[in-house]
C-alpha cells in the first residue's frame, strides 16, 4: 500500500491519456462498484451494464474533477444512482445463482455474502485513504498493525517518536484517515442503509 500511486497521480496521468493509469483506477475501484451493484441485488449482466455506465461517465468527467481524492465517493454515489435507475427502469433481471437474494440462498449464506460485500467496500475506501496519509502516519499505522506486534521501543527508535507520544500520534493519524472523502462517503452510505433498514422495519411493524 505504501508503494501504490496516489489517486491524484493516477487521475492526472489518466486525464493526460495514460492508459496504464486509467487501468489502475479501474482495477482499484472495480470491487467497490461491484459491491454496490450486489447490494442492490442486480444480476451479473445488469451489474456489468452499471459498471460500464459509471466508467463512461468517469472518463467523460475525469478532467473536471476538482478533488481527485474524492473520486471514490463520486464513484460510489454515481454507482448507486445508476443502480436505482436500472431498477426503476425494470431492466434488472435477477437471474438465479447470480444474485444474492434471501429467497434463494440460506440465511447464513446471505449474511456471509453481505459481510464480504461490506469488506470489499471498506478495503477499497481504506486503501484509497491510506495512500493520502503523510508518510510518517503510513509508517506508524503499518507498524502498529503488524503481526506479531512491534514493540513501542522499536517504533520509537525507527520513527523518532517518544514512546509516551505514540498513542497521540496514532489518534491523529486515524482521525486524518476517518476524514478522507473515501471513508466519509462509505460512512455516509452505511448510515443511509441503516436509516432505510429502520424505516423498512417501522413500515412492517
């Protein structure tokens, strides 16, 4: 992750016609788009159509992006809008075996699938946000999540941070991570899903 190019760099290069940079953007965010399509219970064919529509819009508007760091949030919002458009147009066939639907798979399998989709979204957002952290934050977080744990004394010696200040530095780095547009977009999307679930439960009751 530390060696991955930043989205700002990729967007700049892709805007200038760099195909490898465009391909890298697609590879980086395709799992996020796919996960959102699956959350809307689209068939594989419909999800593919949505993905193509989203990337066509991205290619058309990439040069006008004012904040490349917010690309993940833009893609998530655009994908959700396209999914709703396809569903409302009645062009989203739910083919058996292709769609995660509680009617044709066991409850336990449904829960597992939902967890995998949520994990894919989190991973995409975290990867994007991590690449925008200051180098010292990247190094600190990398060392803190290593297994087995890196002793505080070693972290202090390597990064030049007093042992008693490691926790404070970690808190500041995590706060920066949480405020990145990709993470904020994910949090907002999850909050919206939670509100819809509560509203749905209230209607049933």
